[in-house]
C-alpha cells in the first residue's frame, strides 16, 4: 500500500506483486496547498498579514520548517500551545511566532470535516482503510504489513505515528499493521 500526500492531492494506492489495484485506489483532494491556506488564514486571524505571492512562499517555508502533526487527535493542545517557535521573515522586517498553529493546520489531513462541515472528503486514514477493505481479502494482511508513506506532507513530525494510531482505531488494533517511512520518501 502506498499512501502519498503531496501538494494538491493525497492518494492511497494498493500495490500487490508490483501491480497497482486500480479498483481500490482512493483519493482525497487535500494536499500541501490546503495546509498552507489554513495556516495563512490562522495567522491572518491572529493579526499577521499574508496576502501576496511572496507571502505564500513564506507560508510554505513556515509550513515546511515548523509545522508538525499532533501524535493523536486527543493530544493535549495545551502542550503544543506552550511550545512556541519563531520564524524570521526573509526581509528581516518581522518575526512570526507560532504555537498551536503548527499542528492545527496539519489536522485537515486527518480531520477534514473540522475545517469544512459540508465536505464529503474522507480523512487519510479512512481512504487507507477503505482502499484495503475493497482489495481482495487474501492480500489485505500483506497490504497492512506494508504501508509506505511518501510525499512532502508525510515529512511532518509525527505523521507516521499518527497515521498508525488512526488506522489502529479503525482496524481495532490489528497487530499486522506497519507503516514504513523511509527517510528518502520525498
């Protein structure tokens, strides 16, 4: 199983004996651009002003350097609120201090309905779960043992452990589940 989360799209593609199973591919229209937009909106709400194309480059840089995933959905938000990190704008004219925003923006991948109640977009764990469940029963264990993550969004700290925790809940603690996160996965 390959779970790829890139700039515009996240996909779950079951692969067995070097062949993808097209009938079991699941997609979600959430990617890095969405995370950046959410981060921009949060920061603008807090009084920062990000609106130009170069500002979006700064947002992308902030996302890549400072953002991370909460280890669990119920992780203590106060713990993250107390962990501030600063980003100096390239023009030297400002400093952006982030606390809980670093994790809030990445939640869209795991909890898309928290950001848009009208969306029918499933979470990444639901896409993965459904992709495995529509695959042949004989290969499901192999897919569970070999989930490979790739793409820029999977580089966030805690992404792999969060995906495993979310899938564990859906799979009721199936022991065979293994997330592979090679360091060269971009």
